[in-house]
């Protein structure tokens, strides 16, 4: 059974390719953790219909976030302590990891 709040995380290499889709629960904490675990890559997080939630640039900084209310009230408070080293980046458990080997133009 699929989680209603499930999201998909994409990690892009320097050529603009991603290897797999990372499915996980779409909480602000999990999204912040995913971004920081892959902080040296560009990241895109979407819902399961591939509707954009947010993107980040190398360095672990949020580039775009569709829902500004979510960004300000939930995502920034979750990611800033990780960015400044106040909190440790804990391992994120993925519900599914699907290999795709597709190119996505950013």
C-alpha cells in the first residue's frame, strides 16, 4: 500500500542525469535530510504524480519551493539546523528505490 504522503527524491549528477527514484515519507524533516544527505548534488523532490515540491542546488541550499508557506513554516526550520551543524544528519530510510537511468533536463 502506497503512503499518501509519499514523495520522490531525485539526485542529479553533474551531467544532469539521475540513477534512481528515492521514495520516502514527505515530511519537512525527511525532505531536509534528503537534501543534506545529497548536498553536493542538485536535488528535486516531487509528489508521486511528479508535481514539483522543491529543488536544491549543490551546497544543500533550497532553490525553488512551490509552496512558500511550507518553505517558511516547515522546510526552512527543518533544514537550517542541519546546514549550520546544530543537528546531525540522520540516515533516511527509503520506502522504495527504483532505478530509472533517465535524463531529466533542469
